[in-house]
C-alpha cells in the first residue's frame, strides 16, 4: 500500500489551522511507521501492542484535550484528528486512548479532589499507569442506572461488592474508575490494582477488538480508602458525562477507520483486473466507491462542526449522540463495502477491511448502542422518552 494521504473531497483541510494539520501529520506518520507494520499480527494473536504505550504518551494522546497536569491541552478539533488517525490504524488503539483520556482522566479531572488530580493525572498522561472504566455489568449494559454494584460506608473506608464486564484495559489496569451505588446513589471510586478484594480477568475469544485488552472486574468485599471516592461525582449524570467525552472521540475515530477502508478499496479496484479491465471501470463498483466517499465526506463535516461547537462550549450531548450514531453506521457500512470490493482477499488480514469491519461491530455497540443513541436524539426532538 502507498503511504496514507487522507481523504478530503471537500477541501476541509482549508478550514484547519497549521497547528491542527501539524498534529494530524505527526500522528499519521507515527501510525504508518509504528502501528501499520504490526497491527495485523496483533489482531491475529489477540494482543494489544503494550510496547506502544510510552510512545502514545509521548505524542500526547492521553487526555490530550485536558489542560494542565501534564496534558497536551489541544483544541477539540486537534483532539478529534488525533483520534481519527489512531483509529485509521486500529479501533483498539483509539479505544485505549479514549479510555485513558475520556473515561479515566476526565472523571478525575472533573469530579476529583486536588489531591487525586495531582496523584493520578500526570502519571496517566505519561502512560506510567493505565486506567480502566467500570460501568457495564453482566446484567446492566444499556441501562447502567440499574447497576447492582454497591459501596457501603465502613467508617474509615468503603466496602465495594459487584462485577463489571466488558471493561477495556481491565486485566492490565493499574487504576479502575468503578461506579457503584452508595445509599442508592451512583458514585465513582478510584480502585488501585492490589487493593484487597479487587481482581480482574481477560475476556477470551473475541472476534472483534482483538488488538485490545477487554476483561472483567471483580469486587469482593473490596476495601477502598475514603479518600478514593470522587467527591464531585453524584448520580448517573457523572458516568454519562464521561461517556459523552469518549463518544466525541469515537465520532471522529471511526471516520479514520472508514478512510482507511475506502483508500484501500480504491487502490485495489484500480489494480485488480477482471474481464480484462480494472474492476474500478465497472459502474457497479464505481457506485460503491462513490457511496463510500460521499458518506465519509458527510461524516467529516459533522465532526468538524461538532468540534467547533465543543470548543465554543456549546455542544449538546444529543449532538454528540447524533454524530456517534451516524458515523459508526457509516464506518461499518464503508468497511463492509470495502470488504466486498476486495473479493476473497477481503477476508484476509493481508488487507485492512475485515479487521476494521469486525472492530466496528464493537464500536457500533459500545458507548451507547445504535438504538440507545437513536432514542437519545428521539427524546430530544419529540420530548418523549422511549427507553422503557
Ligand atoms: C470490546 C468492548 C469494550 C467495552 N469497553 C467498556 C468499558 O471500558 N467500560 C464499560 O463500562 N463498558 C464497556 N463496554 C460495554 C458496552 O458499553 C456495552 O456492551 C453496551 O453498553 C451495550 O450493553 P450490553 O452489551 O449489555 O447490551 P444490551 O444493553 O443488553 O443490549 C442488547 C441489545 O438490546 C438493545 N436495547 C437495550 N435496551 C434497549 C432499549 N431501551 N430500546 C431499544 N433497544 C434496546 C441494544 O440496543 C442492543 O441491540 C465494552 C463493550 C465491548 C464489546
């Protein structure tokens, strides 16, 4: 494959600042040089490239749009472009950065005490410690408000009991942000690896997100020090605010995966000959390529405007839901079309389409399923809740 040049049919680059383009160029080059040579092997062997974590930290991926505490403090369009380029490499890498930044650093940054911020944020930004976010439970996915994990005040500490599942980074995390009900109200707790009563295990046999750590967290009479509760996080709104940050990154990230699939399919169709001609010369093939490019372009425009609104402090969570829903649908559809255009080769890891396609099945489901985002926007425009 030639070097990735990006997909920019509508000249969106003209709207980017020199700094935003510089950041994208740096991440793009890093992904080409460091991720692309090893990602198919990682995927095949069900392994996250942990060796890249220090470099990811060095490039400022972790909590990039937060300010202070060793974070890069970039604007939200730059942050989105970083997520786009990372996910152009693999959704597993973007997931790692999303969890570390949006689901672990953001809640500490937003709901934590000054001591908690000083203690954890710089180390998380430097990648010295890895975090995870424990919200989903075996019986409560789309409806996290029904969670069964409890915290009980035991004087100088809390006692946590429960199980969290489908947790990115669970089995390798040094620090878990665990959501539990204390006197019936949801609170966030910082649970360090090695805390008595706390353990984790990987989930095996995934056919999606194979280059990503995913596991379960177990809390059995887990003793969490009093100072490890996030003082400002109260109620379901707190974890939902974290998810909103991550969903913003996902809306951008999946565009990267779609761009990778489109570019690969375009090159393939120009080179692959059937009936004595490049398959790109057939009308049905061109239609697919044009559909892919059109949907990518529309998704890029959504992201750009979403970034502007976020930087202006005006973005609504429903607007993020609309973009997460649309762009995940779009990316999955583009990946499937690319897989089709690659014919039999499309089912091998020699090409990117099948890896992105299977990853995107997860991205479509996590951080709010397609249905849930439909209902969030539906609620917003009609005023009627249709979740239950
Ligand atoms: C690889 C991976 C990584 C993940 N990482 C994390 C993580 O780091 N932290 C974390 O906390 N969670 C994580 N998750 C969990 C993820 O957020 C959940 O899988 C997701 O929220 C869906 O929950 P569920 O799997 O229990 O499905 P369910 O909620 O059981 O949904 C199953 C189906 O029912 C539909 N459905 C449910 N309720 C409604 C409704 N009211 N109306 C219409 N349809 C409905 C859903 O849309 C879906 O189609 C991860 C998941 C995966 C696969």
